[in-house]
C-alpha cells in the first residue's frame, strides 16, 4: 500500500474542523421435564459488504451454519422475538420522552432475560440525570453479561475518575475488550497516549472492530496516516460500518477523493450514521465544486440528522447559494 501524502489531520472530530467547523464528535425458566431435543441447525444471514469502488453494496455468498443441541431446560416462556421487542419498544418510548413507560418496558426485557436492555436502561437514566438509578441498571448489566464498561462511563460522566478507572480495570481483568477500548481511548485523550495506544492495540488483537476504528482515529490525530488507514480498513473488515466514514475523512484529507466518496456511499448504503455520511459527502462534493450534488446530500443530512447536524448542514448550504 502506498502511503498517502502527509496532511494536516483534525483527529477525532473530522476534517471539517480544519476550517473551524465544530463538528461532533440472561435469565431463563426451567421446564418441569428435561430431555434433549433433536439438534437444530441454524444458518446466519449472509454477510453484507460494500465496495468503496463507487460505494456499491454486495452480499457475500458465504453463510455459516452452527449446530447446537437445544434442551427444554433452556427454553424461556417468552419467545426470543418478544423478548427483543420489549427492548425495542422501550427504545421507541425513550425517543418519545416517555421515560416511565420506557423504564417499565426495559424492566420487562430484563425479566425476560435480555441482559443488554440494562445498557439502554442505564443510558436513558443517565441522560435524564437519574445517576443512582443508572448505576443500578449498569450493575445489573454487569451481573447479567459481565461488562463494567458502561458503569465506568457513568462514573466518568459524574466526574468520579477514580471509580471509572477502577471499573475499567476490573473489566479488563475479566478480559472485556470493550473496557480495554474505552479505557485506552480515555487514556489517549488525557495525555497518556502510549498507555492508551497499548490498550487499544490489545483490544484490537482480541478482535474488537471498534478498537481498530478508535486506533485509526488516534493514529490519524498523531499524523501516522498509513497506520490510521490500516486500522480503519481492519475495522471495516470486522463490520464496523462507521469506520467507512472515518476512512472517508482520512482519504479526503489525503486527496484521494474518489475513494473517500466511495466510503461515504458505503456507509449510506449499509444504513450506518446515514445523516452524518450524507453531511460529509456533501462537504466533499462542495469542495469539488459539485454544488447540485452537494446540496442534495446536505438537504438529506438536514432531514435525517439531529439538531446539531441540521444546523451545520444549513450553514454550509447558505455558503453554497
């Protein structure tokens, strides 16, 4: 791989900052009688891939087949689809601001054994400032799933760095690669870059695709463009679709605009951070003088994005008129 020319890199916040734009950055029940049922063969869906050559979406021909033996003692009285629906409905109610109703739905999900619902529950309670209840929810996630990562982030948000770091270290001691990634990212951003990079590399070695993406951001901020590109591509191979946007930013900075455009389109086609991908693509097209296409993407970003992104897209549209 040829190393891209050295460029100014704006790090975790994306290339538009170079021009001053402040963008972003279970339980189960036991049946009375137990016996082994026939083996069940389960095929996972074919994986979706996107080629950055034009941003075309493809579906691989490879499917994987897992063979497992199902015991009646492992069956819950609530189907998997219904259990998942409890959390999804809770998420919908949360978006509508119906906090108490969402809390009740998350409780039903947890009772049905959906341990990851505790993360959504804790996030919601954190957002509304109910920190003590959030801590209880994240603690439940730890007991159900074995991850203290969200609990650490809650402590950090509350300003308790010591408890946050202790929770991260506990998670790392249990082999939690998410805790490695988050703690590594925190250390990198708090002037302990060497320690942070080591933890991020450890998380990536455990197969954590998000760690590859964060490493790409970190190496980009350090001006180590070739290493940044390598980690973004490894993140994409690990199905971290958001890495398409980050790689697009890096390639755009390096003057490789066709590849950048293809990666933004991949993110759009794969349905990940679509509003942000349209915004970044609109910026790139605007710099190329393709005003009509730029305006179309920026308007889509305004339609799909949050208030902050809508404001930014509106500002750029104003400059194009």
